[in-house]
């Protein structure tokens, strides 16, 4: 996708976003320069309005109509830690895990693979009897991750296969980001699937932000959206 030469207006920002969604592509992030701050403000506002003004009210009615459970992912957390966790800690972790590597560099994909392997170790070897094996595996990954990154850091990005498959990768990751949030709910049913539409919407906007502006702007937009939604939730009890 080539950089648009039209004046940066609300219309051009939205048009570029829709063009990206029709055919996701790996872009050269512009950062805050050349109207990047204005683009960030428009897209972050679009993200928040889509969440709070459209999806959450609709899904609240859906939830009530079918007597679906409310999310309880943070139900047992002390309220002192709730806001820092949701606003400051979760967004950077989620952006790094789901979108930090989406430029397709070999070094970033290596780090992703190591992170997924570590998560797999923690899940598969959660039995205390396997603690020694798990610790050894995690230690190996802790050494392999920076070593592999160092060796691969000069490889040109994106990798060819990654660039060719990026449209499918983008949407698979967006769907995965949404579906993993079903774990926020105490029970699962097909009727609960629409409840993760806010996360799907966020994944689309944040995925575009990551490509167009960079990882840090995406993290800041994620933080802003989470801050707005948690403020709304706390205000409503």
C-alpha cells in the first residue's frame, strides 16, 4: 500500500483504514511525523466510539436478552490493582504478543515463537511434579530468545512468505485476539460469541495502527480505549 498524498482529513484517514481492511498489507510505520499524531487521534476516537457508542450498548442488550454471564476475568482482583492492570499492564503485553511481530522480521517472529513456547510449557507442565522440567524448559527459552534475536536481527523484513500471507495472518490473529477473550467469561456458549465483537473491532483498528503508525502508537491507543471502557464500567458500578 502506498502512502496517501491527499490532505490528511477525517475522510482520508477513514478511507485509508478501509482500504487497508480490504487488503491488509505490511506498511512502513510513519510514527508521529507527517500528521501521524492527527491520524492517531482520529483512529483512537474511532476505536473508542465504536466500542462505547456502538458495540457495548448493543451487546449489553444481547447479554440481557439471553441472560448471558458478565465477564469475571478481574472479578477477584483488588480494585487498587484493577485500573493499573487493565490500563497500564495488559495493553503493552497484548500488543507485543498479538501485533509486535506483525512487521514480519525474522527476529520478531523468533521472539514470538519463544514466547508461545513458554506459554505452552506453563500450560502443559503446570503439574507441580513437573516443576523441574518446566523450569529447565523456561531457562532454555530465556537463553534462546535473546540469542536468536541477536543472530537474526539484521535479516531484512518482512520475510517473503510472511508478506505474501499477511492478509490471512492479519485476520486470523484478529479473530484469535477476539476469541481468547472468551476466557473472560465463566461459561461458554455459541450465544456468547458476539460478546467478543468489541475485541475484534479493537484488533482491526489496532492492527492497522500498528502498521500505519507503529507499535508505540498502537499501545497508547489500546491504553486509551481500555481507560475509557474501565472508567465507564466503574462509573456504572
